[in-house]
């Protein structure tokens, strides 16, 4: 993978770049739709590609490991062939899913023993077999195995967990060097900064991760319940340490405002289930603010979902029609809302890129943050 910074904003740390992978270029800043199990929920690959048009999507190691399992993915020729997607894919390591199984897992130095949420069977993730699993899945960008600490988290636990994540990283790298690529293209490895909401730990972790010299770096353990101000403070600390010439990926973030503020701090890549999950519950993000489409006020509003016409659904369907679909519990309503929200997130990061290239990102960002804070 190659990464080239094309422009920097003069009044913030925002930057516009291009990542080059064997499955195509990724223009940053970028939002990656979450395709947990090899599918972005409710969206056909054709619509995803033609309407949402992301440069890259995310899939989940934990879920794909359990279902359809590695032997199926290997027979298929990897995740791209299996889901018929010819653009880049990133897989997370499963660390966050293991974190979320708090009552069903046991963490030790060797790795994590956990109980499947599907059938209750026991499994074990180690730095070594997570690297093997991600080789088999075949994503373009793969993540180190880490422990994601909860919030709040006491200092001693956060420090102990961080050092274990660092030791696991060394094991990931050592094992990855022994594993050949499986499908004729390269994979890029990202380590993950941890340290909870403690500035000294975040700085220490970022320094360690930077010393590894990976082609890109990730920031984990945020957007797990901490106030937004703490998220921004930790991101700022980490971005001031991580190398400037490598892409920075803030995992699991976030709201449109979170994304804009973190772009301003120097983050290049984002993912979050919020646009798809909120869409299925009737919460839409628009260029003028957020909408609960289930509210009666939209019953006879025949205006477009978003006046910007971000995807075809925004001008093709009215708010009144979309509200009717949700009131009738029609599946189409969730599909329309999902395409809209994903389209909006991609529009937002691409507009951010345009304004970074134009040199007026900071002014545009401040205006957009005010608009995004509106409840319509």
C-alpha cells in the first residue's frame, strides 16, 4: 500500500490523501460502511457501489470466523470473491467483539477464550490465529489483535491492558511474517493504539505503535461511552505522535460531528454502524440536521429527504412516503433510509476532502457542525 498526502488545511490538522491498494485507490478522509458479515445490511452490492459509492468497506473477523467459517471463505477465494466486491476491504481483528462479549469471554496473556453468541460453542483467539484468519478472509487492510478497554476504566487496568496489546502486537508481526498471501494480492497491516482516556498512556502507546513502522496505524478504544471531549483529547494526543506520512484510522467513530472534529485533528479513516443502525430505526442524517422520520410532522411533507440530492433516494422519495413505509413496517423503508444515511456519510467526508483541497476546511467544518446539531 502507498499513501500520499495531497493537501493540508492551513487552520487545522486536516489532510487530504490517497491510499493505493491492489483493489483500488482510497481517497481520504474516508468513511467505510460496515459490512459486518460480508454484507452492508439491507443494501445490494450493486446499489452500494453505484449509489453510496464507497472506496472501501469493512468486514468483521469475529463474525466471519463463526459464520460462514474459514474453509468456506477459502474455497470461495476470499472475501472479495465471496461477496462479489472488487474494491478494497478492511477487516477488524475481532478485539472489539470480544470486548463486547464481557460475560462470555476470558482474557489471558495467551489470548481470549470466548463463547459463540450463535450456538454457545467455545473458541479461542490468539494474536497468531487472528492473523491466520485475516489472511484467509483476504481483506486488503488487516488489524492487529488488541484488547479494547471499557469506559470507565481504572488506570491500572488500562496500563496493564495496553502493555498486553503491545506484546500481542509483537506476536502478530512475528507470525504474519511467516504467512504468505493467499489470493495473489498484498495485505496491509495496521497496529492499534490503546490506553483508554489517559493521556500519558495514549502517548506511550502511540509512541510504541509508531516505532513498529507499519504502513498505517489505528486508534482503538474510543467511542465506547466516553464524553466527546475526551475522545477528541485522546485523538489529538495520538495524532501528534503517529507519523504524519501514514494513514490514521479512528475505529468505530461516530456521529457526523465526531467525524468532522476528528478530521480536523488529523484522522483519515472512519467506520461506524451508526448510519445503518440508525436508519433501520428511522433516524436520518441530512445536510440540514437529523430527522426522526417516524414523527407525525412528516406525514404530509412531500419534500425530498435531503435537498442536496446526495443519492437518488433523496430526490426519488419524499419524507411523507418514507414515513408511510416505516409506519407500515415495509422493508423498503429501512433500505431507503440506509442508502440515504450511508450516502450522507460518504458525501460528508468527500465534502471535507474538497474543502481541505480548497484550503477552507476549518470554516466549512464549523458551519457544518452547527447544522449537524439541529434536530429537525
